[in-house]
C-alpha cells in the first residue's frame, strides 16, 4: 500500500510540473515529503494525501473564487456522505469480527 501511494503521486506531480503549477524543485520537494510522510507518519498520510489531491483538483478546475465555491459545496457533500458510509460499513465489519473472536 505504501509503495502504491508513492507510485500514484509521481504522475500527479509530473502533470503539475508540465502544467506549470509546480517548478521541478518544488516537485522534488513534494515527492520527498510524500515519501517521508508515507514512511514515518503512515496514519497521517491517509489524510494528508487525499487532502492534497482534493486541493489540486480544485485549483486546476477553477479559475476564480466563485467557481471554486460552486465546485466546493457539492464535493464537500460527497466527501461527507462517503465518510458516513465508511463509518457505517466499518462498524458492521468490525462488529462481526469481534463477535467471531469470542
């Protein structure tokens, strides 16, 4: 999983360099920071990397603040729904695993 996370960030970073969003030096720093966060702070990287990807998506697909707000509201609602579904399914599967142990 860690290796896949690192591999998945490389094309995104290279795309940002190609579009001119990041300089090559910034891209190198981002890749090193991602590698360190995945290796050292594994649990935090589960939150940091999707947040980083979400911010990149928003900045690449909007040109001004009004478009950003129009895009942000439905995406935040989607994220909230997905978090709720994750919590519900996690509770169901963790609950069944605890019953099987006893």
